C-alpha cells in the first residue's frame, strides 16, 4: 500500500502475487515462502510502475489550442489576468521546472511544439506529453482552490 498509494492497486497486486506463488511448479525449491512472496510482490510493483511510465499520455492538441484561443479572446480578461497574476505565479511554482517552461513557451510565447522541442533540446513527443501534464496539474490545482 505504501508503494502504490492506492488500496485498489495494492489489492490487485497482492492477489496477483499469491497467484504467481501458487503457480510455482516446483514449490519444494522454495525454502522461504514468505521471502519468496515478498520478492514476487516487489517485482510486481516494479513492473506496475514501469507500465505506468510507459503508458502514453493522450490528449487532443487541437482541443487544447481551441481552449487556449477561447480564453485569450474573452472580453474583460485583461483585468482578470492582472488580478490573477499572483495566482499564476503560485501555480507555475508548483509545476516541475520543465513543465512550467513548456507551458510558458507555448502559451505566452506562442511557440510551436517543434520550436519548443528545439529550444529545450527534447523531443516533440515529450513537449506534447509534458504540456498535457502541466495543463492537467493546473486544472487539478484550480479545482482544489
């Protein structure tokens, strides 16, 4: 539970660990079943985290651009932007530095994904992925306030 921070995931992996233990064909070779089960569980957590890291973050960049343009063109938004400057700075401070840099380069400076990738020496895929994560983190932070 400590390693996964989710009761459901912990329960699923615990069940899988016991199933793998039961599937061992030559159980007589397992001298310390508790230690063996612990090793299975540790490996399952490791595999689970690898799968999570490799899962692509999907988002529709067209929708992201459309929402951005809609917000930029809203009447009276300039006054709100001035009033919310402190909030934006606080929000950016909470983001990982690279996420914040990508968000600023895209939204404030209007750079394309390719230009951001060149400037930061990362791939275009990484730019898109980190931008989506930055937007999601900003959205979550706004919901909490």
